C-alpha cells in the first residue's frame, strides 16, 4: 500500500498523469493564449491595422468579417467536440457501466482532422459564393497562388504537422499486426529466447490509421482549395488593396492554424497510444506449479516513450493555435481615420 501511495506522490509520475489529461492541456493553452493576446507585440499589431474611409471600411468588413467568424466558430467546434469525445468515452460511459474494451475507437484520432476539414470546407464555400463578388473598380494585380498570402513559418509548420501525422500513422500501420484475419490493432512483441507466443497489446494500427489518413488527405485538399480561393479573388477597389491583403493574410493564417492544430491533436493521441503499447516490459504466466516471468522489449520502445512525453506539448500547442483562431470572432477592420473621414465628407459635398 505504501509504495502505491509513494508512486502517486512522485512529482514526475504525477506530472505525467496530469499532462495526459486533455483538460489540463486545454487550461494551460488558455493561459498561454491569453498571454499572447495581451502581449505588447499583439497590441502593436492591432494598432497598425490600415484605417479606411467609412464606405471602404463597410465594404471590406462585409466581405471578410463573416469569414473570420466562420474560422473562429470552426476552432470552437474542434475544441468542443474533441473535449466532449474525451469526456464521454473516458468518463461518462464508464459511469453508466458501458465499456469500450474491444471496440476500435478510430474516431478518437480522426475526429479533430475531420472536424477541421468540415470547417475549412464551409469557409471555402463562403469565399466562393459570397466572398468573390466582382470588384467595384477593377485592380490590375500580379497572378496570385494559394501561397501568396500564407506566412512562410505558418505554411512550413502546418506542412510539418500534417507530414508528422501521416508519417507516424504509416509507420505505425506497418508495425501493426492482426489476429486470425481481424483488424490491424495489435503490436507483436516477441519474448526473447523463448518459444511462447508473442505479447499482443492493442496498438495504433491500420484500423485506426486508415480513417486518419483519409481525413488528412481531405483536410489537405480543402486547405489548398481555400487558400487558393482566398488569394485569387479580385480586390474590391484600388484604395482597399492594402487592407484586403491584410485581411487575406489573417484568413490564410487562420486556415493554417486550424489545419495544424487538428493534425497536432490527432498526432498527440496517436503518440500516447503508441507509447502505451510500446511500454510493455514483462510477461507473467501462471501455471499449476507457480508462475514464470519474462522480460520483453520492443525495439522502438524508447522512441515510443519519447513520443509519449512529447504528446502533451503537441496537444497544448494545438489548443493555443485554436484559441488564437477563436480570437478571429472579434476581428474587425477598425474605425476610419479622422483625416480620411473629413476628406470623404468634403468630397461628398
């Protein structure tokens, strides 16, 4: 009894248990996101926004504000569905005596990616149907691609997150095995120098990975399409070009953050699952004459353990990105400058 209590009081083990809870990651991410929002750099960025005349400001706001709100709502939905799924499958079902043992819960890893895909797809539809109206006065501009308004850092970070998720899923699928033609949900760990059957803990195999890969491919497709539609549409007026470029950069940044956060949430869950399966270190067989113990070790066990410790950092980063996207709900073009208002009034007279 005392060793058990001591293990619960061990700071490292306690920290590991806390960081394995998505709610703890959510709280830490909220604190970090608030710190970013009130930082001097973010305040200077808001003050540096282009200030337009009232008519131009109204036109720009009517085009882009709904798109910012759609991104913010999509980020909230990703957070709510992810946390709700964890609470329901991890706690609520157990309170009612419902067990998911033996159930291949692939949706736990595919859901954030799928939800982000739906959010970006809705944004794409909004851009195509309502955000690509003909210009009031055409502006001659260079040809734009889906990377024109994307931040280089954001694009690279999103690409790395998606690539890490796809690579981890593929490698885990290749390492997985099935039993008697069933789903690929096992990891075979041989017992060295013995003829007994290998240990087969549940693992992040193809049964989990294929839905994740399908959702990841869909997410990449809609992200590229949305970034292209956001960049390629015409500007409203010559005097709104600078402001619209800023709006499009913010929208491209929101799309990238939404995609990266979904990939990181799925990757964090996958790494935890892999670490749990790869940490099996022993086997005990009970017999009539007693019990025999065997040491086992998966050759990638150390890498799996590292992934398990990295998972909370990825999850916290994902929630921070989602909170930053959520802040776009309050996005606005800002008031017109007094001098510009006076100039427009004189021109109207």
